[in-house]
C-alpha cells in the first residue's frame, strides 16, 4: 500500500474521521465525518481496499448517472455562480435520461455522434446539442484528471476509454455537420447594417442603440453586459468562463437592459434578421463578432484580439473574426506596384 491511514478523534465534537499520508508525506483528511469509531473503521477499510486496487491497476466501472452526480458535486463549486450551476444541473439531468447507468468506459464516439445527430433530426436547438457535447467532453477530461489525483479527489480510479470518445466525436462531427447552416455560418454584422440599425433605433428606441453600441465596443456576452455599471473601466468576472475581464473602457451612461429581447426582436424584424437558416439570420451574440472582425480588418495582432475578447488563446478568437480582406489592400497594392516596375 502507498498510503498510511489512521483514525482521528475530535474531542470537541466527539466525531471521528479518517486521515492518511501519501507517498510524498503530505497529510490528507477524508471528507466524511463519523459519529462512531465503528463507522470510521468501515470507511478506513474501504479506503484501504481502494488504495490496493489503485496499486494493482484495478479500475472501478461507474455509470454515467453516478458520474454526473460526482462531476456536479466536485466541479460545481468551481463554477462562477449559482445560475451556472443550475444550468449545468439541468443539462446533466437531460444527459442522464439519455445515458442512464451505462458505464463511462462503454460509450464510443459513434454513440456521441449519433446522439448529436438524433437531436438535430428532432428539430431541436443545435446550440443546446453542442453544449451537451461540450459538457460530456468536460466530464471525461475531469475524470481523467481526477484519476491522477488518487485519493485526494477520487478515492478509487474510474474506468475510462483510452481516448476521450467525445473528443473523437467532435472531430467526426466537425466534418459531418458542414451541412448544418447554423453551425457552419459565419455571421458578421456589416458596418452598413449597423448604420441602418442606428437610424432605426434613433427613430424608435434610442436606448437600444446605446446597448448595441456598448455590446460592440466591449465585445461582451449578453449576461456580462447586463452586469455593467457606471465607472472608469470594465472590470468583471465573465459569466461563462469565470475569468476576470478588465478593459479600459469608460462607462459613463450604461443603458437599461430591461425587456431587451423584445426590443431587440423589433429591430431584427425591421432589419430582416429573423430569417432562420439564411445568411441574414442575426442573434445578439453576433454583435460580439463585430469588434474582433473590425480589428482583424485593420491588421491588429491576434493576441490583442484574444485579449479584447477575454480568450486565453488565439485559436478560439479565430472563430470570432470574419475579415473582409481590407487588411490585404496594402499587400495587393505592393504586389501591383512591383509588377508595374518589372
């Protein structure tokens, strides 16, 4: 055995808990607290057996429903707020209905891909299916990470496939989903469209234009945008990622975002942006693509664009930039000049 376990008695509360020292000499405390020493001894025997299994390379088969509960219990506190935890709980409950007690190790990439395709065939939201795939990917990666932390987080190693099946399914779906208009579209609201939207807003809803202008300027998601208050700069924790976002943008008169969806839909109707499965279909999130696309047109570095969007790497930022080719004009003129000089 690699662990040295013992039972510790707390005289103040008259309770017992199991503690151990790992191979590096670091002390750890079990999360369970027992009122009797007999129960603590049973727990100690379980941990000793799990440690022997880990040393022998014996892995525990765990069903998806049980894994989802463990994932939410351990990963939930790391989420940004209660609303994010509520969303995770709802999505995991939908996944549990699909996979039930099926072992994690038995789920293949074909199963994941079939789940995504079946979701689309039933005319459900593609974005929700994508969120489910991302959540499953995160679940597998978390358990893989926790397996390497035995027994600090997971007292017993969980049986997993050699390769994350969701990662393979994502690559497979990346080739197959090209026929899905929503996933494949690259929507950038042009400057001409923004000008037309401005004229409509100034006539019908001036405060809506202030909200749109702030959304483009800050490139924030809708939930983050609603948290803004007057101040010297943007300084918040992003709702989706939990990362800090600091931008030196002065917030003098933050508009009201009450009844925003209805007002936004009125503008979309006037602009023809409500037509689904067409190049004109526009959502509020598409406003987040405007600033990085404009910066890409002017030749700004990818690292600057990533920082502007609050991304940790430039790879994600590439999906937000839809340049028009304006940045190529100096290069094209240079080649033209060289050809004339020949």
